[in-house]
C-alpha cells in the first residue's frame, strides 16, 4: 500500500514538471484547442498567448521539481508512521492547491507585461 500511495503522491508534481517542460519548449499554438493555460487575458492575442504559455510552463516546471523533492522527502519520513495514508492525502491536496494557485503569479505577470487590450506596455 505504501508504494502505491508513494507513486500516487508523485503524479501531480511529475505532471507539472513534464507539462512545464513541454510548454516551455513547445507551447500550445491553438488558443481555442484543448491544451494550454487559458484565461481571458491569456487568449486576447497571439502575443499574450505565447508569453503566458512559456511563463506558466517555466513556473510549473520549477514548482513541479520542487514539489517532487518535497514529496519524496515527506513520504520517506512518514514511511514507518501508521498514519502515512493521511499524510499522502494531505500532501496530494497541498500539491493541487499549489498547482491551482499558480494562476495568481501568472495573471499578475501578464498584467505587468500587457495592458488590458493585450498590447505590451
């Protein structure tokens, strides 16, 4: 059971890292497609779209790698604990929160670089 949960707790941070690397090197081109960081601001035009895909990709890659290290360390530390399942669940929800909260710095960055019409400041 421990090994299964250990692998499960790595799904979010490893996915963030892989997607981040992918978006940095090959950002999604279609603003209306299934992939990509999508908000109203990011889809204004090609400049905002390209910029945000690379920036969000870099952020996800860095956070994903950091979360991977933290996850491995925490899961090793709680291996002998009878409540390791609880730690795994808390860790996974924390990872999801970090992933969701990346919207804040990305949108702040977009608003610093582009005006409300999508033109570079």
